[in-house]
């Protein structure tokens, strides 16, 4: 699933580590098409930031693991997740959903628990090829959709991530002084090209990782709520995912009805939660996919972005299905909006508010003006909201609202 996989090196590493057989597959295209694209269409960002690179890769790995196990007649499968992370949940739940008869072993959780330093020492003592070292013991997971970095000095939430933690992205200081302009094409919510070139999924994502990374786009530093109940400091590099989510959102803003957009935002949060918690192979996720796909029919067009010093700024968008009409939005000549219609509209919108104020009184803050006409000077928290005395105390004779009883 990596951005630059050396399949032979991966196979040799497994054999050197003691594997009897190593099956290495290039699953980058199905990873992007079957997992990343649906998550992009759903606008799934965990806690509004994380594009779920690792979380999206786990169900694919689990599915391939199960298919090989069934093909070869295995009764056990194993993974290297620890007992305090999210991946153990993702692997175990996915295997249980796909092949309930298979047993799952996680050595680092099931009786072989070690600290990060002990793991490094264990590997070194046995000649196992690892890239981490005690001075920089990052835990890294990488696939085409993003790169996660945790542990080591990053566990100090106040500390700025050292530059040696990053591999894909330039720092703001070293990124090019001049910006890059890029135009992305979408068809039904799926990215199809960069500028004038139509690209397959893998080269499209790889090119955006390269271009975005060059300009420092895609760094994420967040405190994350893990599924197991702890908070963790997580650092990510995801240039392509960050760029594509920004572009997709801009296009949706142009073509989706406001009601659909509001509801889809809640679907996005739920979709991200399901993926993060390892519930990919569930009917709930499939049902959400059905809804999401029904919203993507008009999400076709182009989006222009400016990549500069760590930011991916949308600077233009176009779609044949655009609901944006300049002649309705303009304040200049040619305005087709019926201004008089706004009077009745506002009266109806405000009717419940006026009715409540007349019967129950208005919810107001402390006065903002002194008797001498000056603005009240108060400290933080000095203003408190309270229900005022009823404006029309006799609006409902004999009835006193519960909040007004003394």
C-alpha cells in the first residue's frame, strides 16, 4: 500500500526475519479505488482532521490476510499490533467479520508485551532489519494515502515535532517561495485528473503527494481520541488526501443542496467514526455508502488550488451542475433576486421567536450600556444569560411559565 513499494525488499525482509514463505502483493490500486475514494466521497475526516490513512488500510490488509488463510487452509492469523492501539481492534474485528472461524494472535498484546525500547533491543539482538533507533524511536505507518508518526519525543504534546520525523513534506521554512497552481478534475466525486492530464488513481495520488509535499502541504498535528479510551498525540503527513478533501469539499459546496450538505456533514462524521473504529465490514457502513453515492451524481467539475508554504487554498471551481447563480447572488446590475419576497420570508422565519418573546419573555444578557451611555466594562465570564421578565404578563391569563416562577 506504500507510496514507493520495493516488493522484493519487503519479501526479503520477511524471509530474513524467519518467515517460511512471503506473499507480497501490490494492492495500491484497490486500496485507493475501494477504500480511499469512498471515504473521500463521504468527506470522512476523523475529528475533522485525520484522513484515516492507516484506518483505511487495515480492512484491506485484513481481507487479503483472510483470503490467503482460507486458500491455504490456515486456522490462525496474526498481526503485530500492541494492546493499547486502534489497529488491534481493526484487525480483530475485520477478521471476525470476514471469517469468524479463524483465530487471531497478536504477540505484542497476547503475552509478549514490551516497551518500544525493548522491542528495538529484541530486534537488534536477533538481527532483524528495522529502521528505528533508540535516539529516534518513532512508530511509523505509511501507505499511499498518508504517513503516521508517533511515539518517541512526540509523546511530549508541547514539543514541536522535529524535522527528522517528516519524510514526505517540506517545512514551511524550506518550501519553495513561489506557489504552485493545480487544477483537479472530478467525476461523481472521484478525482480523475490533474491539470490537463487524465490519471489513474495511483499516479494521481502519488503526484499530489509529491507536489503537495514539496510545498509543505499535508502536515497534521493533533490530539486524537483513540477507540480504546486514551488520548494520543498523532502526527501525520497526507499531502494528497488534504488537497483532495479540500477540493472535493469546494465542489460539493457548489453543487449540493443546502439540506443535503448539512445532513451529509453528520454522515461524514459517522462514516469517519466507523472507519476509525474498525467497522468497515458492517452493514451500517455499506448503508452509509449507499447514501453517500446518491449525493455524488452532480459532484463533477474542476477545482483550482494554490499550494504555498503549507497551505492548500481553493481559488476557483467550476461545474456544469453548479447551483451557484451569479445573477441571483450579485449586488450589481442584472440582479434577478426578488428583494420584496424577503419581507414575507423574514416575517415567517421570525414568527416563532416573536411568539415566544411575547408569551415567555426574551432571553437577554446583562445590559451592554451604562446609564451614561458608555459600554459596560466587564471581565471574562461576567455576562450571564437569563430569562427576562415576561413582556406581556397577561398574554396567557392564569398561566405562569415554569421558568418565570419565583
